[in-house]
C-alpha cells in the first residue's frame, strides 16, 4: 500500500504549521505502507494542482491531508467537505474568495472515504483526545479535502482520501490561552490513524456514533 500524506505551510502570520511539522516527522513506512510526505501551500487552487501532480507521480492508494485548526483541543478527522470557498482571511497569495464554488461540475459535498470513526476510537485508546468533526470549515483545508475527493471520483481512481485537523502546538500560543496539544501526542495520533487506515483497507468503518447536537 502507498499513502500520500500532506501538510500545509504556515499561514495567518504563524511561524510554523503543526500539520507539516507532524508530516515531515513521519517514518518512511507505517504498518508496511510506504509513505510519501509533501508540503502544500496554503493557497486556493495551487494547493490542489500540486496535490494532483503528486498523485499522478506516486499513484497512491490513500491520500491523507493534515491541517491546523487553531482553537480545537483534539485530533479531528473530518467527515465532509463542501463545495464552497469562503475565506475569513486571505491565503498565502492574497486570495480571499467569498462564496465561490470550488467545482461547477462537482457535488454539493463529498464524504471522507477513510475509516474516520475507527481512527478516532484508536486514537482515544492511546490516551489522546479525538473526535469526528462534521465541518472542515471553508478555508484551504476544506478546499483541499473537497478537491482530492472530487479528483478521485472524476478520474475513477481507487483512492481513499480524507482530512485530519490538528490543534495548535504549545509554542504557537505566545501567551494566548487557547487549546493546544504536545507534538509527540499529535505524531502518535497520526501514526495511529495511518495504522488504522491500513487495517481497515478492505473493511467497513466502525458503526459508532460520531454525531453532535449542535
């Protein structure tokens, strides 16, 4: 099995992005799966084009994208990506789309094809906070999740794909009182997620609740 794992470069005035810090620390192999790790820009459009080129070159079985969700306290695999770009802040090239459709010929939304509930349960088993997220936002994280699922469907690729949001690192807070997570816990959680993806390659996801009241 081959797994392409992506992380973003820093954005919004941050000096680092925990998603790339974790991705670049991953080993070359996890659970007999070969990993390819790339950094993609926090830029609408260009991030997807770079990812598509890597998919063509590497021919992965799985694409797992990671991104920062400042304010969240746990690891949160995303359930769904929606067909809209609506940026509160500009991306790293100054783009700030408002209510822009990502793909005119795409679905209103695409669901993750990863075993997100099994991933969450296994992360919690190693003592790390995790939950299913039902919104990936409307910034570049949602954009890249939507794009990779769209690309896999439109090109009839047998690729599983999805997205995981991770919290701030402690060094990013700079006196701010916000949720964060230690780097080692983030790394262990992502390794657990990848092991789960491998284990569930030919299985259905766990049938456990991941819903919320709000």
